[in-house]
C-alpha cells in the first residue's frame, strides 16, 4: 500500500492517493484533480475510487470531475444525501481494491454524516485511517459548522456530544500502530489546536490528543465548544457545492473576462486588489479591498470567502497578468471563481492612495487615534494590544465599520500585519472621508 499525502498549505487541506497493484483510490480530493492524475500516470495506476469523508465546508472537492474523467466510483455516506452519482459507504461496509480492504467507520461529530476510511493492506498488514475532519493530529474537528451549512439541522451541542461518543467508542478496536491521516493540519479553521504534524499513529494520539483523555461528556463538550474560530461566509456555500458536485476545474477558471492596463473604472461591485500593500497604498481604484496574494502564506482563499458573500459578484486586481492562473485557481478552491466579473491590471492613471502614516506620532500619542483591532474575538480577549482598542473582527467589518468613530484618525491593526491591509481598506471604503492608517507589520513592535 503506497500512500501519498498532498498538502494545500493556504487552506491546510490534506488529501491522499492510495495505490495497490495498478489501482488507485483518492481521499478528499482538492479542487484541481491534475496532481492525482499525474501520480496515477507515474505509478501506471487506474483511478477506481474516490472517498468523500463528508461534504467539506472549507474547500470545493473535485470528486465529481474525477468520476466523470476516470470512471472512478465515488463512495460517501448515504446520510449526505449526495446529488451526484455515488455508492453508499457506511458503517460496516467494505470495499476491496487489489491488496487493500477499505472499511467504513461512521464517525459523527464534526458533521452528522462524517465517516472514517479504515484501510488494511492484506499483504503487509499495514493499517491506516483517513479521518476526514473527525480526528486531527492533536485535536478533533469543530462541531459548530452545520448550523448554517447546507440543509443540515444538527446543532453544535448535539454534534459535540456525538464527537464524544465517537472518540470514546469508534476507534477502540484499532491498534496503536494504525496510522492516522487527517484532512487538515495546523492553520485550518476546521479545528483550533492542531499540531504542525500532518500524520501520526493512534498510539501517539491516545497519549497526546486531549480528546482521547479520560473526561466526562460535559467536560468534553465544554472544551470542544470553547474558543472556536469564526465561521467564514463561504463555508455553507461550499457544503452545498460539494453535496451536488463542482463544475470542471479547468473550464471554470479559463473563461473569466480580462481588462488590462485600466486607466479609468466605474465599479458596480466590490474590487479585491491582490497586490502587495505597498503598491496598493500608493495607487488603487477607489473603494478597493486589499487582500494580498504574495505567496501561499497569504490566505487569500479564506479571506475572500470571509469578506465576500456567496453569490456576490466582484472584480480582481492583479499585480501582473502572469498571476492570473495561480490567483484565479486559488479563488476557485473556495468556489468563488464564478463570481468574478473581470480580472484587471492597472495602467498609469493615479487613482487613490492612502494618507502617509506618522508612526512616531502614534507611538508617542496613541490616545490621538481611534485604534481598531480586527483580530477574531478570541484573539482580542486573550491578548489586548492597546487598552483603548475597539474590536471589529475582519470578517464582520463590512457590516460594522460604519459604527467606528471618525473624530480622530483611525489606526487599524491585526496580529502580524496581513489582515490589517484588508481591514484598513474596508474601513476606508465604508468611511471615505476618514483618515485611516494601517499599522501593518509594525504591530510586532507591541507584541
């Protein structure tokens, strides 16, 4: 049994290809299926199965496209009520692929329809579990995503209780030597305390993962519900897409209008400017929102999906047209590519710029500024950077910015400088007459 792990770092999404004697299965595939196709070709393997552990909320899966292009059977729990061609795969079901036997374990908690795929190599006795969003390394999946996602009616406390039952009963028959392969690593919004490791064993998790420790159901439920991150707007949208099956990836990212070297622009929708903040502050179309995409460390997928609403149309500004494929493909990972009205690059026209920021004056006279902390509520409560700061989380800022006082210059900060570029531009969009400054990476001077 050969297992290859794929790590989409901006979303901390882990997916898998499993090969045995010329046959291949894929678990929780990303939006672009090309890497799996190339791996199958390298191994002279035919893709015969795609396992979906549940309808994902944080990314769009390519399971339907893989089925159409390879003939592979999609296996998913009947509880999903999937609208695409599939075969039900539920508790006790087994599927044979050459020397590997895949067994299904129903593991609700993150979602009511979640399954874990237990793979046993009959030749080597190697065992692995592909745990989806149920069991992570060092943590378990959050139970509060299905109240506003898709057509599910499960409530967070009920799912938290289901997760407790899963953790205390569903893995007991498996040995400590079983490998654990989750669908997410550290940085994902599907959990809160994940390890930087992307694989583990059940033995290690039984020792080090808080969810395996002896505790009452009440203690477990309190711990899992406390301090969960915010829920981006796009999560429910992605559940719906994944329940139906997404459009072809290449087709969806290739037919978007392009307008090059724009010298004037009358906007009828939000503009997402993906350029570095220095270029944005020097010149940008009025009302633009600066969500940077300089590298995979910039989580443009998450923040476009948190700031722009599902079905809301928007424009995208690129630093160079050579960035088109990468940035549009990243936007497609959260299912928003169909909402792009056009991709733009700027010409020589000077549109708008940000006011110069006197950092020395701020350090000497912080009380002369209205300080806006755009971190999440839990971050703000854990470590307030300035006593006078007002918390306006970035994902809510388009709705709350008009509540910010404008009698003083407004100073925006986050934890490290990335989010404040978006936050300051949103506030300037909502309050165009206000003086708005971005503390950016200088926030590190106050950490």
